C-alpha cells in the first residue's frame, strides 16, 4: 500500500493528485475532471475515525449502566397500568385462588393462578415449556402461598403477568399446623379458624366428585378437600395413589358458603332476639351459626338451637335438605306467627345454607399408609375390600351413580350393598345375575355396611359374566 | 452481575463480531443463514453457554454483517436484498478507482446508524411503543401501500430520440412492463417458496436463501460477466468527497427508512431506505450511499434493539425470532447490555470494513474481473448447494432468470423484493393463494 503512488495525494508543482481517484489534475481545480469529486471541501477520514471511536464511550456508558442496574423493584398491582404493558415487572402477593389449567387436544397448555398484594388482583400465566419446568421443580403454588414473581406484564381487561423462567417464581408456603380431630373441624363455627390458615391432616378418601375446576375428595366422610384440577392434570397429584390408603393432605382452610347473599342483614344471636322479641318484631335478621334440632317437613319448618336458645324457622322451599344435627346459617324475618316467634325465610333476599370448613389442597399431598384390597368377609371401617358375588339387583341413577345388591352367602344376610360413585368404574355389561368382582372401601351408610366404589380411584366393579 | 460476567459478555461480542466479519466477506452468505446453524448448535449444547452471552455473540455477528457485507456487495458485485440499491452508484465509484471511498461513505452511514440506535432508541422508548400500538393492527395496509408505491412510482422513461412517437411510447413502457413482469414472477416465486418447502426439510429454515441469492447476487454477477468491464487501480484516500450536510442528510434519511423497515415485516432495509431517499428528496450518490449504510444498519441492528427495548419487545427479523426461541428479553439491564454489545460490535466492524476495503482495494484491480466474477459465482453456487441441496440450486436458477429481467430491460431491481413483500402481505391480509399454484 505504501508503494502505491496513488496513495501519496498532494502537490507536485502545478499538478496534484485527485484525493478521490488518484489521477493527476491541475492544483487549482476544485472539481476533479475525471471523477467530479470536490478536491477542496472534503471530510478527513481521521474525523470519521474519531466519531467511530466515540462509540467506545457509548459502550462504556452502557456497560456501567448494565453493571450498576439494580434488581427489579417490587411493583404494587394497583400501580401497574397501560404504560407498563409488556414491561418486565416484579410483583409479590398471596395466591388467592387455586391454580387452574387450560387443557386442549394437545394436553395442558397453560397454568394460571391469581395473586393479590392488598392493592388488587393479578393473574399469573405460565405456558407450556416453562410450566413443565415449574412442575418438575415443584414450584406449583397453592392457595395462600406468598409468591414473588417476575415476568412480562400484559395490560388488558384483566391485568396479567407471564412467567418466562421458573427461576423467577419464588414461593413461600404457609406454616402448616396439624389437625387431628376431623369431626371437631367439620363441626366448627366460622370463628373457630381463620380463612387461609395452613393445616395438614390425615385420613381416607371416602368419595370423589369431579367438577370442571377439580375434584372434591371426601376425607373420612367428614371434611371435603378441594383438589384443584391443575394438580391432577399436571401429574403432581395421583388420585389413584392417594386413595389407596391413608393420606396426608396439606392445604389452607376456607369457610365455604354455597350462597353469597346480595343483601346482608344485621347479625343477631337468638338469645338477643328472644330476650325482647317485641322490640325486634319484623326485624330482618341474620343468624350465623345454629344447629338443626327438629324438622317438621309437613309444615315446612325446622327448629334450630343456638347456645341453648331454640326458635322455629319457616323455610318456604327445600326444608327436606336440612337434617337434625346439621349446622345452618340463615337470613330471614323475625316475626310472631300462629302463636310463636319464628324466623321466616320467604323473601328473595332470604336464605338458609349449610356452611362448612373445607380444605383447599396444596400440591404436596402424600400417601402415608398403603392398603390393599382384601378378600375378607369382615367389614372394617375404611378398609379396602375385594368381594365377589352375583348381582341380585341394581339401580342406575341419573347422576351416573349405581347402587348394586350383591348375593354372597359368606356375608351377613347373604347380601352385600355396593354403591358405585360413577358408572365409569364398571367394566363390562352389568345386569341381574351377572357375576362381579367388586373392589371398594367399607363404609357405614344409614347404619348398614356398604362397599363404596369410589370414582377416579383403583376401585372397580369387574363383570366376570 | 459481576465484573467477570460483564467482561465475558464483552468477549463474546468481540468473538461474534470477528466471526461475523469473516463470514460476511463471503459473497452470497447471509448472516441469518449462519445464525441458523449457530442456533442449531446452541440448542444441542445449550447448557454450556450462558444465554445472554449467546445473544451478545449473535448480535456481534449481526452488526458485523450489517457493516462488512458492503465489501462483497461492492468489490464482488454480489449484493443482497438491501445492498442491491448501492450496486449501481458503487460500481460507478469502483470504475473511477474510488471503491474504497464508496465503502467509507456506506460505512460512515452505518456508523451513524449505530450511534443513532444506541442513543435515540432508548430516548424514544415511550413514543415507539405508542407508534407500534397504532401501526400493529394496520400492518397489512401499510405493506400494501408500500407495494403500491413501488409499482406506481415507476413511470415511463424517456431515453431521448426515437424513430417515431410510437417507438418512443413502446420504449418508455417497455421498462415499466418488464418491471411489472419482474414483480409478478417474483411474487409467484415468493408464494411458492413461502407455502411449500421445496428444499430438504431439515434445511427449511434456509428457505429464502436460494431465491434471494438468485434474484440479487447471481443475476448481478452474470450482468458483470456480460458487461465485460475493467476494474481500475483503486485509490486509498485520506479524505472523502462529501459535505457534512450530505452525511447528515443521508444518515437521517437512511435511519428513518431503516426504522420504517425495522418496524414492518417484509419491508427490508433497501426498500425502506429507497422510500426514505424519496421522502427526504435526496440528490447525489454520496448522500444516497450514506443513507443506504445507515438504513441497512438501522434495519438489522435496530430490529434487535427494538426487540430488547422495554415497553416494546418487538420481534422483527430472523435474529429476533431465533433469539426468542431460547431467550425472552426481560430487564432494562439486558437492554443496556445489548446496546453495549451493539456499540462495541459497531466500532470493531467499522474498522474491519475500512481495513478490509483498503486491503482489497490495493489488490482487486490485479484480478481479472471475469475470473473474479466466475470465482464469486462458484462460491455462491457452492454455498447454495451446501445449504439447500440441488433443490435450492433449482430455485436459485429460476430466481436468477427473474433477476435478469430488470437487468436486461433496465427496469428497477427493487421489484424483485415482491418475493418477500407479496407473500407476507397476503398472509397478513388473510388471503390464501397457495391453492392457485397447487401447493395444497
């Protein structure tokens, strides 16, 4: 390059070389006659190189910024707005709903749950590959968990955040305290526990009902455990496994009320109402917790007791659902009727329900003691039994359940009562005279032993012929 | 983040830039073709390399390609879809012994493009997000308008004296009709290539390589072989013939066009820069070459910057899509690192292209152009065969034939871009024409 004479641009007497094309031109010319380049007004390359090197200053500035950039600060959900759309944000809050999954013909495509930080709700969405990583790292949250989540925020009618990396989901589970007496828990009033309190308990699954959002597992026929479908669909919980013996359930308590009234009347104690009934005559009252002590279906009335004070309740429809010993919550009009004080549930805003404590399951349910189906003629409560017999009679209900009367001479009265929760547990064509093998759980129903074939478990009715 | 991690990131930027610079010297080889192979390798050995460092290496490759591909475009006359517009002015420079000056002008435009990206994109974070929210639902209309502009803006050319008025009319319209024919055939080729995987399925991600090389590179090389020109001795100037106003004018026009192209699918840097040159009433080759350099860099590198830009995360361009297979941009910190990578790669690439050009300029005139073009043609054919097998060669042959129409009839080569514009426009408009060609 140095030997190339064209590189030496400059004057040679009255001749110079064009700085652009290198040809010899008169030194007083402004435009090169060969290439039309301007010989006088030019930009030196050194200046352009200096501009190029200024990029190093920009690079240094960005390297300092990236080095100094702190972690992502926690944002309050109420502060997330349209200007944050598609931004990467960090939010901390409690899971206020159990996780849900979206399932299609390609399997589970997304895991979704809602968190609340006291300022609003935010939906957390986890899709496919990230979702399976979250599952494998046992990071699927449960209701009541405190989560710290970072992801891409999407502003829409509902605020949502998409998790892009399992590492960006940090879960702090609540402390779980042990509950030993399920009967006491199931009979506890609403103030006995706190909603969202973390507990664990052990028991036998005595019934399984399926809903779109998940499964309701009846434990020892005393407490309902809500098993979100997400845990089953994501293979975190195996119903067949945990129903094959005594299992331990972790979760948070929720006081379940089947009806959310639009109008809430003042809460009264029965003793207050009846201490000065004239004063409260015509008052719309709400009774939070009372026990049914008597039922008169003919007159559509029940009698309830609250701490030793009894009152008659007129239920305009559905009185048959409330049995003696059950706990009810009601709202109605306190009034004098036909010679006695009563609460009448007749208006649209009135209601009577049977609230109860439920356990919203967490993902870490486990089998504690496995049982096997035993071919025995002796009934043991919650024991798994294998019984052979001839179908003497059976009834199929519209709900999909089937009740079967089996003939087997080895059992008391030569009869075994079988209740099949869902007919999908029956393999083969069931008809009177068929020989069947039943695998199920021994329970007491209306004072008699029965074998319950629980749905979605290993229980089954196998038709031999 | 630790200092060691930051230094490793810078190292990967440098490695990517050096690899990209070396590969970009090869005529016909698009960086996206190489990045496809790098991604395949990364997915198999993904756990070894940190994803951010992989991203920075790929960005280094992309930035260097945006700069260094000027070399084969000018010295070997093997342009791609975005450098085809600089072919004619740069060839004129080359024939005047000013090839290096042309390279410097384009590189200066590219340099200013990088500076614009690293400084202005973060400043316009909010407005860009708003613009995108307005543009997004109307993309198909805008692409349709770009297509219409390309077609309508070509008017009958008057070449001077004619035998009679009818002959003049015929000559004037011949170029237009040749242009429309080019557009039509390129569009059909694009629809076929986009809807049917003709090349082996395991190379499907290289589907556009053969038609683009055929339309732009091989047709240019064949033109050079036919035209029998001589490359004179090249001068290495210490200054360039340009006024700062021309540099600024070209850079603003180019950056605007590049940003327009980076925002819209199907619209490439060439079209964006070309439209911007009309919009900014550019005059002269110097400003045009600068604008093309700026446009190209803002298109390629700006797209990746927009992908990492908080509030936008616009996934545009093959690299953004490729990166998104294993990486989701999240934090402002990552955006800073990407801008750092772009700046470092920019400065290295600038000097790479300058020194590579100096090296070639002092040697290229010694090579017989015919031998040079035949060698380049051989390299291009070998690359297409290696990447896309014989099916790719077949597509390239068809594309070359289409690419020669504007060459032979003196019409615009930009009509060849219908190969990308039309199928994407149809796709975004919800129109399916594949069945017309028996594709399903």
